[in-house]
């Protein structure tokens, strides 16, 4: 009886320790590709907007996000809507690297995506200015915000 309790305690301790290390390892991996994706996106600041654009010769919003995360080793769908409905999990508190989604109305599907870079800022491909960094409190984008996903 005593041996069974000791073995059970050892197994439980090993299980907890393994899950803690796996969680921190997964977190480190996520931080790596979020950081890498942001670095890639920032390297493309000033690139002009191009509808359907997926290369540094021109990006649309989802093209920039797909390209940046792709260079970090993460495959994402092509459109903002597909990213929103098929990848990651919804979050209410933003962390660096989260995808922010926007729509014309709260009831419509997302038509725009940006990457949260921290300090209340996001990087995106703007149809009027190309790849830019702007504030999440931007008077145009804030009312169109429909949620965030963590990849």
C-alpha cells in the first residue's frame, strides 16, 4: 500500500513537471515566431499597398500577415476572414504577436487584419499608406475592431 502511494506521488510529480516544461517550451516557441513575424513585418514598413499583394513588392493586409508569419514558419490562410475563422484561439487581452481583426460592422465578417506589436500599437498594410504602424486607439480602426486571435 505504501509503495503504491509513493509510486503514485512520483508519477504525479513527473506529470506536473513535464506539463510545466512543455508549456514553457511552447510559450518560448510562440514568442519566437511572434517576434520573427513582427521583425519581418517591420522590415516591410513603407511597402505600398497592393490589393491581393503577398510579396514585398506590394501587400494587402492579410498578405502582409500571411507573409510575415510564413517567414517565421507559421502557415496562415490567405484572407482575414479565413484567418479569423480557422486559426488560433480568441483572446480578450492582447499580447505581442496577436492578430487583430476588423470589420465594417460588429455583425459582419472580418475584412482586415493587423499584428499587435505592443504598447498599444499594431502593424498593418493600409490601403492609403501601405505598411504602417498605427495605434490600436486609431479613430478609424478602433470602432471596427471585432476581436483578436492568438496563433
